[in-house]
C-alpha cells in the first residue's frame, strides 16, 4: 500500500498526460491550425498579453510534467505566437516548472532507488557517478534522449535538486532557443504560402535553427570520437 501511495503522484501525472493527449488540445497547436487562426490569436494576445503568456506557461508546464512526448508542439506554437524572445522566455519557465514537478513526483515514487533500475537509468548510471555535474549538464544540453525520460532517470539517480533545476533551466533554454526559432520561422513561412509541406522547412528562418538543432544532437558523436583515444589507450605490444 505504501508503495502505491508513493507512486500515486507520478501515476496521476501520466494520467493527466494521456487525458491531455486524447482531448485533442495539441491538435489545435499544429502550424496549420495556428496559421488558419493567426489573426484571432494575435488579437487575443494583444488584448490579454499577460493572461496569454501565463496560459501558455501553464499548458507547457502540464505537458512537460507528464513526461509524455508532445511538448515540442507546444514549444513551436509558443515561437509562432510570441516570437523568439518572448516564446523562449515563456517556454523556459514552463519547461523548468514542469520538469521540476515530474522530478519531485518521480523521486517520491522511487524512494531510495533500491529496486532494479529501468534500462535507461542503468545506461546513465556510470557516467553520472563519475562526473555528476558535467554529465547532468551534458544530458540537458544535448537533445538526444527525450526530456521527460532524462528527468525520470535523474530522479532515480538521486540527482541533487539544485543541480537538476540549474541544468534543466540552462540546458533546456539553449535547446529552446532553436526550437522556438523554428516555430517562429514556420509561422513566417506559412504566412507566405497557402500549403504546408517540405518546402516550408527550406525557408531560411526554419532551416537555420533546424540545422543548429541537428548539430547540437550530433554533439555526442563528436565528443565520443574526440575522446576515444583517451578512454581506450593503446597498450604497446611486448
């Protein structure tokens, strides 16, 4: 009974994510829907600037705290609606708050982490134990592993709260700059075209941040290639 009680907050978050996904709310935030209603959207933001931003932060907080995929749709919508600067600031607040809620719920559910860890935690355990600060920052800076999965893994590894919040805010914001720029670029590209297709991604406002995000994702391969001689030194043959 105690085990189920500890897992209840995490289960409620997952359930909230399923309800949010099934409700169709995320479908309203697709680029096609946003462009179709952009006049009403921007008029509402101009009339209620603070309420609009707080609502967006709350929605992203809820989406992030569930740990389910789909937050990228909300982030892109933030770039379209508020622009790069305001969209990044609002997304950073929502992403940090949501990840903190998921972290606290996961840590409470896992307790001391004495049970057999999930596969992703086992893979990250060695690097975290050797260099906790740099490894946590690396996981947050490089968007290879899903954000929610990393949050749950760090909770199991008992990552210190100060390190988790700092890395989530700093690393998450770096990726958000590019993701929000993509959303703003998609809005600009679709406003000049009547159709949505691959050609939208060839627009310079979309292609440049998309390329930067791809390079950021390739960073682990570059680091692994550069550090391979130091991690696997060659021994002379007698």
